[in-house]
């Protein structure tokens, strides 16, 4: 009897092990097949686009010199925004004069209507020959953040000095390369007799670095008064990353399809002042420090896969080397492992959750005086899958101390996620334009962790995209708002060529049918 029971148990265990082995082999087979077949980029790249008579971006040596001269003049004008009430008005007026001088055809063409908005911003309306086609918008901003040579620049930040074929200066990456690039492209198209079929707008805000509440917002109000609706909008945002993403075989262009929300929260503790010789068990600073530490020790939940970052991995999966390709192609299987890996580095952690950054801590006036008030400011960049209110609720529960007052200084929800499917007109037109200029790139959607003027336009357009064809190698992203901001002359010329191509590609009335080679398992 005991022998038979033992035999049955052995057979049962054996059956379970065989079943587990079969399941494991099946899962690995499916994962392997998916790894070698997943390529969501195939569809429209293999389709026949509507034929258009493209004007080639061929410029003479004289025009090439003109491109760089105009750009350098723009960099030399210190259009610095310090705060919403402190902007360099003199420089902004000078910049307006430069635009008129640099782009005479744009300002004199019967196809282009130019308006100054809120004293310093600009709106260009470019008439299309087919008014039934829904217009689009190109957006950029004129202002820059402060910069000082004493911070360690290799060249004065408003000198536009050339070093090894790079132009140095504040605004070379953020965002005068777009301002000048799109207008330079339009200038040359008009000189070549081009007339767009699809009308479009170019909007140049003057205070994006301090929230765009005068520039971009007034452009929006003007367009709303005219009942304008847009097919898509393209603003600054993500870049071409080259050697930045570990394991990625070759450079990739990331198009931002959303941007994070933001919240600034003030934490404060008030207590009775006194002499340091008779301190209480807990001081205002100690109570506040403990609350801040709890926020840092308990980060916001990992939300990888619930926002555009899932699309980023799926679009790039076929370009990763092994074993990352195996992981990225099978998020259904390795989601938890990837979450842990992404959380290890600040730059990848930022794409995967709402981030918590303690940015200011103020308390105390004298070494022997117990401070009556201690304050800290914490900035949150909110993931697409969370709302501002959800973040604030989590802050309250994590702080968990009635002695700590929690106040919202300002904040807004994440932007809606724009469409990036094979039927998304704006995304696919931008993608085609990227590949026309940079055929070696892989294109993927992404999420902007910083904020742009484009968020003010969400009532005018459903699909907002954020991309600049800046070629960013390791460390280059830190130059934006940092020291030694620079751009290569070749890259700036390519930016002009990108807008030159994009404007013409937008004359395509509708996307072709897809011939997808994607196989899902």
C-alpha cells in the first residue's frame, strides 16, 4: 500500500515537472519568435507615399554662409528670461529686427501674414493653395535661460564662437536652432517658388522658459478667436540619441508624444522659537527633514508600460543587442525585471514614474537660535498614467504628519498622449521627414520629461509632437540649460533641411495604405 502511494506521488511529481518544462519551452519559443519578428517600424516605410514634386535642399556656398551668419547673429542677442516679470525686452526687440533682416522673402511674400503677439512673440500664417486641408503648426521659442562665462564656458555664452566646427552659445540647442531653422527653410522654399498646398502656422513664443503665459498663451487666444483647429503641432522636445541608450545598435530619433505634468509642493513646519541651549526633542528642521526623507525613501509607484515608454521599447526592440533585445521584445514576460533595471539610473527612472526632487530647503537665521519656521520645496514631474491630484494624495499620505503643512505652489496634469500608430498623420509625416534627411535612423515615440509651450495648445489640436533633429551624444543633453551649449555646423544645416523637407511632406493629403510586416505572438 505504501509502495503504491509512493509510486503515485512520484508519477504526479513527474507529470507536474513535465508540464512545467513544456510551459517553459513554450514561453521561451514564443518569446524567441517574437524577438526575431517584432518590428513595428516596417509598415509605412515599405508603402508608396503619394508622389509630390519635392524641391531638393540644395544650397550654394554663399547661402550656406548666410545660414550660419543668421544663426550666429541670433545667438549673440541675449534674449534671457529671468522670471515672468523680468525679461530682456531690449534684446527681444533686437531679435524682431534680426528676423526681418534675415528673412526678407518671408516678410514680403503675399503668402505669409506676420503678426506680433504680446509685444515680443510672432505668429506667421502661411496660406495653402487647398484650404480644405487642415493646417498644422510649427512652434518654437525665442527666449533662453541665463548663462555666465564664469560658470566654466569654453567660449562666452553669447559669442556664437566657432570651436572645431561647433557653434557655442546659449540657445544653440534650446531653442534658436528651431526658430531660425524653420524660418530659414521657409525663406529658401519661397525663393524657389514653392507654394504649399496645406496651410500652416509658425509660432514663436518669447517667454517659454518662464512658462509661456504671455507669449504662447496669447498666440493660443488669437487662434481660438479665429476658430482655428490644427491637424498636428510640432514643437521642441526629444532628440536624436546616438550612443546614449545602452545596448541600442545605432542612433534613434525619439518623437515626444506626451510630456510629463508638474507640481511644486511647499512643505513647512512652524514651532516656537528659542535658544539653542535648551532645544526641544524635535526641532522644526528635524520634523521637516524627516518628512522630506520619507518622500525620498518612498518614491512614486513604478508605472512603466502604462505610458508612451512602452511604445518606445517596442519601436526600438529590433535595434537592441542581445540580451536587451530579448527583454524589450517581450515586455509581457519581463515587465518586472525591466522595471527594476530602469529604476537604477536617474535618466531611465524619469521615464518610468513620477519623479520626486527636493529642490529648496530654507530654515534658520542664526547658529544659536531655534528657527520658528522651516520650509522645503519639492518638485514632481508627473507620469502620463497619474494625475496631479493622485500625486498630491500620495504626498499627503507619505508625509503623514499633521505638524507638516503641505501646500501646492503650482501644478498641472500630464499632457494627453498623442497618437503614434500607422494611421497617425502627424506622427508619420514627421517620421517620414526624419528618414528622408537621416535614413540611417530608427524612429520611436517617447515622453518628454521637461515641459514646453505646446501644452498651452491642447484645446486647438489633439496630436502634439515634440522633436528636434539635434544629434545628441553622451553628455550633450546636459549642455541644455548647462555650460558649453553648442551645435555642430553640420547639424544646424541638417535642421534647416529637415524643416525644408517637412513643410513639403505636409502637402501629402493622406497616408498611404500600410503594408505591415509585423507578426504578433
